[in-house]
C-alpha cells in the first residue's frame, strides 16, 4: 500500500491578490518541507517576474516573504492523496483542499492561477458551481516532468505580474 502524502499549509495573508495553486508537493518538497524544493522545478524562476525580483538565490523563508510582499499566495489543490513517487498522474484517493473557503478569506483576491493541468483540473472541480469574483488562470506546469523549456513557459507566467500590479485580471483569464 502506498503511503498517504499531505500538502503544506497555505502561504497567504490578507493582502494576497494572486493565489498560485499546485497539485501536491513532490517527494523532494515533502522531504524538505518546502514548496517547490526540487532543484529542477522551475517555479521560483517562473514566478520571479510577478514577484518583481529574482527569488531563485534567496533562502526559502525569504522567498515566501517576497511572495507575500508582492501579494502572491501559495497553496495546493490536493490536501492529501496516495501517490508513489512525484508524478501527478499517479495521484489516487485524492482529498481536496477547500479552495473556495480560502478564497473567501482573501478580500483582495483578483485571480487564482493553477500550476499545471492536474492542478487546474482538480481546482476547477472544486470551484464548480461557484461564481468566483476572481479570474481563473491555467499555467504550464513548472515541474521538471513537463519538459517544455522555461523560455516557452515564461510568457504565460509573466502575465501574472499584471494581476499583482493591479492590472485587469480578466485580460489574463484562461478557461
């Protein structure tokens, strides 16, 4: 039997405008107890333009502080699941987080961005039936398993800067 794996608490505060949701942390992240800890995961490089600074060289705690200072929150759509290894395709017995409940506590939320197709698929199921007052954005996965290079992913991720800078999130919406 595969051991059950659990997500981390959300990284949010009352000023979050953009909430970026992944699926469930991989093995390296779970072992390190840090979001996006795999050295080949491109998340920190891809989110840097939206944060307004290069987050890659910063210590982990400083990365999280920089995200919050830029009004960016971080969480996962999956609260827990059974999964051998780190691939999203292997997720079984998924227990979702309550994204709607978290969103309701964020008065300045303008958009939720899903990091990858699995996060988007699970997240849209969780938001079904809601009339969210925020944009929903599907992003190419930052995972090293999504082999499209960072240069191809970056334009989609760079659009997030408009949201945190106060631009019109509907221009960035993908559904």
